[in-house]
C-alpha cells in the first residue's frame, strides 16, 4: 500500500536541493526517462545536501569518511519526459548514531506533478575500515538541526514502514 504523498504546495515548504532539465539521452524505448536516471537525479541532489552537513568532496577525499546508501524504497508516480524541468527535494526523517533515514521527492515542474518519491537509509562510513561509524560531532549537530525542520511541516512524510535509522 502506497503512503499518502504530499502535494506540490506542501513540498514547497522545503527548499529544492537540485533542479535540472531532462536531457535527450535519458529517454528510453518507452519514450520517457529510464529508471536509472531517477537514481541519477537523487544522486545529483544528494551530494549538495551532504555538503551542507559537512560531508562534501574535500571531507571524503581527506579519507575522514563518507556515506553509503543501504536501502532504497522508490515510488514511481508519474512519467518524466525529455525536456521537462524537475526539482528534487530532500527531507531528513530520523537519525541514529551511524545512520540517517531520508525521503526525497522529484517534482516534474513542467507538468506540475509529483513524479517520484524515494526513501533512503544511509550510513556514515569510516573509509579506513569500510564499516559503519558514528557521525562526526559537527555533522551530528547539523543533522539534529535539520530534524527540527520536520517539525515545521504541515504534512507527514510518506514512509513505507520498512526503513528506520
């Protein structure tokens, strides 16, 4: 059973993490965006989001740590086509000592519809051991501040119920 999705107006309570226009090479034989590019959109939006909390390129390349996705739960809601403008929104739902649970949304701005929603379970990783590790203190503080954003929403994030940090 699919959870109740927010309206576009409700999603606008968040700031978009990323916006783009869909390029022609993303079209598949069905005449719409191939599924692999939905994950590309989330990836393109995710790195700037992680940069905000202190896990950017310099941090990762220093060897101090990184993030690895562990679980994805995706809902395809509406097609996206070549030439259409999309915006991606991300919301931190919860965190633990080592993991975060987020939900992300792709809005098809051209059609004014929610095209996709995806939950992620992501772990902080010590790159020297390649194992989950505790969030650095400064990153944990930023995550806690981001969690406050969720309390300001007038809608409940749609969750599958199978993921938790």
